[in-house]
C-alpha cells in the first residue's frame, strides 16, 4: 500500500508539471506566417470603419456542443487593433452602426456617420457559426482516472479532456459611397486544446460524467478558455484575406464600378480685378471674299472593338479537411492558365484567379461576372462521386469541402450547370482538370468504404456551354512530376497558345483542341498504367480567337 501511495505522489508531481491545460496563444504579430505576409504586402489606400459583429447563427453541429459567440466588445477591439497595427488601411474607425447580416444592407444613419468620419469602406463581421464542443479524452485520461481514485483534488490539474471552438463567417466589405457590397472574405477557423477541470468548469464526478453532464456554465468556461486562441486565428485569417484577396480585387474593373467614390471638382472663384466695361468699336466695313473651294478630308475608319472575355480560374491545392488530400500542382496549373488566358490578345480579357477558393468564394466571383462575348471557367482540383446509397452524384470539391458532408459542402455538377448557364455571355467554355471516379489516385478522392459506381456520363443537365473535361466520368485525372503539371492542363495550355490550330486560321475550335489534347494525354496516362480520356460535353460551337481581327 505504501508503494502505491508513493507511486501516486510521484504521478501527482509529474501531472502538475506536465499535465496542465492549454497555455496562452501565440499572438499574430509573433507568427512567422503573418510576418512574411505583412512584409510582402502593401497598405490599401482606403480608410475603413469596423462595425460590431452580428451573429447570424446556425444550430450546433456536434451532439455535445453549444453556441457561444466571442464577446462582441473583445472581438471588435481585437480586430480593429490588428487592422491598425499592421496598417491595412490608412485609417480605421469603430462605429456602433446597424446592418442586416443576411443581406448586408447598411442603415442610412450608419452610412451617414461613416461619411462624416471620412471613411471609404465599411467592414461587416458576420458570424454564421460560433460553437464550442467536446472532442474526447487525451492520453492522460486513464492515468488521471487512477489518480482521481486515490487523490481526487490532484486530478483537477490534469488536462485529460479535449475541446474545440469553431468559428465560421465572413468579413463583408461595403462601399460607403454607394452602400453596395464590394467583397466578402470567408473565415473558417477551428481551434482545440486539452483542458483541465478549472478550464472546463467545475463538475461533481466530472471525470466520469462528462460529456453528458456538461451544462451552460461549463460551456461558458470552455469558451472563455479557448476564445483568446480563436481570436488570434480569426485575426490572421482576416489579415490574409485583406492583404491577398481583397487587395487584388481592388485593382479590377468590378471593384471600380461598385466603389464609385464621390469626387466633385470645385473651381476656385476668379478674384482677378476686371477692367471697366467699354463700348466695343464698330467693326470695319470690308468687302466679303468669295468662299475658297474645299477638298474632302480623308475619313479614318475606326478600328473594330475587341470581343470581351471574362474568366474565373480556380486552383485547389489544399483542403481544410485533410482527408481530402492535397492534389499535386493544381495551384501552379491555375496560375499558368491565368497567364495563357490573359495572353489571348484578340480579346479584352478580365481574368480572376482564385487560389484555394471556398464554395462561397466561387459563387461570389461568379455573381460578379459582367456580360461578355466569351466566358471561361477553369478548375484544377479534386472531383468526387458520392456513394451509391447517397445517390451517386458527382461533385466539384472547393477548399472548404467536408468528407463527412460532401453533399452539403461541395458543388454538384447539376448545381454547377445551373450556375454556369446563368452567366450572361454569348459563349461559355468550361475546362475541368479533375477526376470523378472516387478512386484513391489522381485528382479525385476515395469517399470511404461505401460502394461507389461512377456514372457512365457526366451529370451536366442541359448545359448551355461547352465542357472540356480531363477524363471520362469513370476515370481520374493524373499529374506529371516531370513537367509539374496536370497531364490535361499541360497540353491544354499548349493548345490554347496556338499549337492546336490545325489549319492556322487564327480561330481555335473545340474539335481542334480535343484532337490536339486527347491522344497526348492518353499516351502519357498509359505510361502510368491508367486510362485517361479527355472528353467534351455540351455545345461544340465555341471558337477561340487566337489572332486579332483586322
């Protein structure tokens, strides 16, 4: 018995030294990732006003969880401090204004106050989900259970339970000058940590009764413990969105069209003394000269306007849900596709690049497309087919896709078709470097143990566009470690650069593009022992102009 007590005391000392709960967070200014971001960024030439966060919440997703919003005043203060500290804007004000978190409609009084403060932009933090939840026990749980049995109070100091805090929302940016929404920065942050009994909140016999016995008081304690960690991660996500995504968007015509600052040029009064008025002398009488003969002037024929092209280029190289993998070279593919599309000099081109875009970021960008002659959508990332028991639908996976909820977090090809059909363009061209057979290879994912039967054809329902896909619906899309590019994208970009123009007439048809890409991709895939057949779906009348019309 004495030896047991001695061992218990030793374990107590070890637990007090090593088993304590989560420590203080690393502040954003000390994070290497933020230091690199800020050193490479330029301050935005706008002034901004931050409004208080609004909680447009959804119900908890976890069985053992509770909605908990970070304290409004703390969150507002921390966000404004970060914006000022890193000089994101020329000036940052805090307003106690009002707005609708569902529509981003700002009250007239708030816009008026923002104008009086001399600000250009309103920042609206809209929180869609703020939830604390129980994850499970740590490796200290069993030893701590023994410690609790012998020496109850000592077990209070051991962090044997793990909790999380999830935060999802947007930083919506509105123009003070027009009252219209300019941009939305999605934020999806989750922190977790092992907590001891003090950090989790007191609970009689909690070591046995948790998590079923957790009440509001416990969730309050968990929230208070994890809030500092959560806020630091939210601040980093906000800074990254401002310096990278929003900064790039401010240079687009779409931003200028909605932002529209009210600039009124005021002519200074003329203070030069005027001479006294005198009566004008009568004009001298002269004999009128006969008109000189005129010769017709040469009329210059105006040069025809270039057709307009709008493109959205998406590369997904990293997923929030790590089970969805990291498809190789997809972001690099997207960056190179952006260059090639911009290089089509026969068009007035506007190309938007979205790296690791969320589903909402994609839909937001699509909603900002102006009417044009040609619309191009390029995607490099993972595709998937849901298990047979879930309907076997095909999906495009954006960065926030969730393996547990593919149907709710990804974009079905049916929905994708509806969105692309809605773009106001004479011609629409979709280029997908993704696979859909849900095998554990290439640019697709294995959705688990449930049976998956890839459909024989793609689920584009009545497409009003041409889709050129990297492979057949029951295949996957491969990448090359030699050229560091997807097989499909490698030859697609060569074709778009002019190599696919068979008759050299300066106009590239979909048929010419497919004839160029297909045999080369099939040959490359066979070296890997896999079949990959690029496929065309939908209309085939789209033509790409490679040479400027005279």
